[in-house]
């Protein structure tokens, strides 16, 4: 399946990177890399995430971080809806 990042999700990822980079740019790059790597797994394993809190969605818990990626499967694509910290 194709991975499609919605604009909101890309904006979230950029904001996360900017926030972390204020303290440690290297860690910011690593976190973004981890998120992207794990999201890319959804192309071949779309059911990898748990059922989402919103009907029709799933949530990918990003290992070794405190981030969560809600997504939905639509028209043979995995749509990445958002990226947010689990404290939100």
C-alpha cells in the first residue's frame, strides 16, 4: 500500500522536530527518522497499529519514543492523519 501523509501530519512532524532541535538537533533528526521508518512499515503491514480511538482509524505507537501516529486505510492507501506526543 502507498503511504500518504496528510498536510496536518507533516506539519506535526515538522513542529516536533523544531521543538526537539531547540535542545538537541541530533536527537530531533533521530526521532523524525524513527517515526518515518516505523510509519513506512505500514505499507506492507497496514494492520500493525492498534484500533484507534476514532472510528475507522488505527494508531501506531512509535517504539522508543512518546509519539503516536493515527492513520486510516482508504482507497488502498494508508493515510497518516497526525503525529502527536502521547501526553496530548
